C-alpha cells in the first residue's frame, strides 16, 4: 500500500471519500484556514490581502480533503495543516517574486500548538505542555520588556490576531509583527543558552 508521499509523487489519485464527506471536512476545517491566515503579517507592498490568503488556504484544505485516507491512522487536522500551510506559502512566495520583494516583508508566526489529533496520550501531553508554558513564562519575565511580554501574551496565550493585538496596544500591525519576531528570537536564544548550561 502506498504512503501519502508516494501517492503525491505519482500524481493525482482518486479520492477515498465521497464528495459529500469531502465537503463536510472542508466546511468543518475552514476555521483552521482562518487561524493560519491570521498568523501571517504581510507588507502592503506584496499586494496580498487576508482574503487572498484565506482563499489559497481553502484550496489547500480542499486538496487535503480529496487526498485524505482515514485508514492510514493520521488525523485530518494534522494532515490538513501541512496542506493549508503549503498553499499559503506558495501564494505568498508567488506574490513576493512578482513584486520583487524579500523575506523581511512577511512575518509568519510559528505554530506552537500541538494538534489534538496527533496526541496519543492527552493527559501526558497536557502536563508536558503546561510545564513548557511555565518555563516560557518564567523566561519572558527575565528576558523581555513589558511591551514584548504583553504582545506575546496577547498573541500566543490569549490567541488574538495581529490586528487585534495592534488595536489593544494602539500600534500598527507591522510594529506588532516586528515586536513578535524580536521577542521570539530573544526567547529562543535564552532557551538555547539555558539548555547548554
């Protein structure tokens, strides 16, 4: 039996699910597309809007639903996420090439959450997740400024979008994106340093 990677290499395959099941999956997982699109900040110079990203993500979601095979033991949430992310990145890269812009015109927040479909032991995973969260919060107190802590808390822990965070702190989305990028880089450096000591 061929895996997903081999199927993809072989080209289009017949859907395992019928059209009604595919439509239901797409309908149920549109929030995943919206959430991923909202985690991207684009420079206005790229010429893409949030609606463009949602549209591209929905196309990726549809492809995932058409290729999904429940018998392979992979949850659809996990399977669809990579397709949606890939569709968003292709759309962004295509627009950036057309506009002749570089990577600094885009900020894509990392997906730190663990998809419930991928967790064999929910209780064990929640303990690990809470321990990691406690460690990150402790580092935030020592490493980041008050503004950076607020931005990270609103974005990652309160799950506000970039636009919503910008409205709360009364700054532009680009300023929020830069603050997130800088804060994450400092946190990662601090965590790497802690691991080596």
